[in-house]
C-alpha cells in the first residue's frame, strides 16, 4: 500500500519577483496562511484600491493629476 502513494519532489524553481527582490537585496516576507488579522488588512487594501481606481485609464488619469499638483508646489531652499 505504501508503494502506491505519490512521492513529493521539491524543485528549485523561483518566482521572478523573488529573483528581482533578491538582486535588489530586499527581503520578501510572506504572511502565514489563514491568519484573520493579516487577511483583514490585505482584503481592506484590495477593497480600497477597487474603490479608488476604477480602471487602468482612471489610474493613469489620477497619477497625471497627482504629478501635476505635486510638481507645482512652490519650493525654496533652506539656506
């Protein structure tokens, strides 16, 4: 009976994001699965993004507006 069980083989495949973060020396921390307090934060973030950005075109429009406003803030040196 034991011989009919599938053998689990671990591979060395890495996700492209992990490769990028590793090359930039950024630590990628994963949250543990099925932890409600973390899940709440992620779900809330997704919901806020959905409410704020309706489409890709809307996102581009909002970014353009933000940069226009941000780049026109009067600035002066501290000296």
